[in-house]
């Protein structure tokens, strides 16, 4: 994980590449409310980045600032009460799976980070090397790595942990901002997929947000680049999340940043490959990873 930089009271990191991009660590719940102040601090500290990027978060998605703009998207769940979510906002499929998890004996607890939790996460992360067709980034992590990697922002984080017969089988790290929360981690053991632990975890996340009067829950992006909708998008939609288009601003900090912005070098490769070609490449990657896992 890249080292964080505290700038104007927010945690940023620099994403390396041809164009070095300075971005918020938790951009799905944190905003740059005063860009001019942030830019002055960046200049004063000579931070080695070429571009600054940040999102404008909902509910107000009309662009506020005069910087270079490209549209991004988030998967957002509007929360009033748990009962309203369960009975009116979600598809019958996850509703049935929540009941299934309860009947199977899956329980979800809100916990503080501890060595016991970290040990459970090590086993969870190392269940298998690939997930959803790609290499899982936390596979191979040991206890020290988990402790260092998952103890950030504990002052505003909750760990929602799913258990089956006292075995940790899934978790979500819920990071709570100002009127908005986001999921992080969001993983369950494949061995217990038939017991629907992920549905139980999201039910707890909604329950926690409703009890704390947090009206918005973000689960990453609704769609990613040219890939379009996939099984994860369907899971989000079935659980009441909707696509919200949000402004993403870019501010050049150096000449390289200005050139990179003009040549679109700041964009991820996945956004530059045509959708049909990207889908073929993703299928090839998935089959390759599956074959390597079986070796």
C-alpha cells in the first residue's frame, strides 16, 4: 500500500505511472471541498505528483468547479430504515438469501480490530489465489501484513464479521464519513457460499447505517470502464444500489500533467480498450487464472 500524505486534513496517495496522480485514499466518501486551499498546500510542500483528481459526491452532482471534468459513477444505496430496504428496495433473491443465511446459522457481529480478527482474515484471504477471474491482491498475506494493511482509519471504521459455528467466513470494513459510508474488503469464503454470508453482511451494513442515520452507502463503482455490467453489477442492483453519475475533476500540477491530460494518459487501460475486446481479454485472463489455480 502506498504511503499516505495528509493534505488539508485529508489522506491522499500518489498513484504511480507515466502520469503520477494524486488522489484521495477514500475518494468515495471524502471530498476536496476547497480545491484552491488543497492546491496551495500541494505547491508549498512540492508534492511530486503531476495531476490532482477528486470526485464530487452525491447528492449534489451538478459540477461545482471549473477544472477539467470527466464523468465517473458510483454504486449508491439510499438508506432510510432497515425495514424499508428489506421490504421495498431489494429484489426477492437477496431477501430470500438473507433468510437462508439466518436459517443456516450465519451470524454477523460488529467488532473492533483485534489480533483474533486479524488471524481470521489471514485464513480468509488465503482461501484461494483468485477471485472473480483475477488474482486476489491479499492472497499470501501473513499476520503482520494484515495488521499493517487493515488498521488504517480505525477511528471511523467498523468491522462487520460473519461467522458460521464460530469460524470467520466473511467481513466488510465499513468506513463512515459525513453522511456517507463505503464498503471495503467485502469478501466471504467460497466454501460457505451456499450459506449466503455476503447477503447477511450487507444486511448488517444497512442495519448499521440506518441505526447511525447514515443516508448513503457506497459499494465502489456501479460499472467499471468499458467492461459494462457484470455479475457484481447485478448483485449491487438486486441489493438496492443504483448508478449515480458523479463529476471527476482533474487539475494539472506540472507540465507532464498538462500533456498527460491532453493525451489521455491519465485514463486506466481498461477505459481505453473497446468493450468487445476488453470482454474477450477478461475471459482469457479468467480462464488462465483458473488453470493456474488448478495446477
